[in-house]
C-alpha cells in the first residue's frame, strides 16, 4: 500500500512540513507495511511552487521578465 500525505498548514500551530511529518509518525506507530510519501502543500501560490520544486528536486531557473507595468524584473520557474 502507498500513502500520500499532502497536508496544508495547521494555522498557528504546525507548518505544512511539520504536519506531514506528524501524520507520518502516527501511521508508523501502527507498523503498517506501506510506502509513505510526504508532499506538503500550501494554498498561498508562491509557497506552493516552492514546495513542489523542493519535493520534485527541481532545478530553479531565473529569467528576466516584464511585470504588469512593463518593468524588467527577475522571476523563476522550476
């Protein structure tokens, strides 16, 4: 059996990553024979991209782009 643990933060108490670890720890105490994958998520946009890049070991690539006002800024993708 494979179990995916994709929690959001528990506002004011646990981060996404800490929540995922706590859930996995609880499952491991029951000694189930399963593969557990921690995949914390976030609903704030930029943080979600960072978490996805981290979980997939993505290469972060910086690129020059124009913002909504036509100014040059640096952005990134993974």
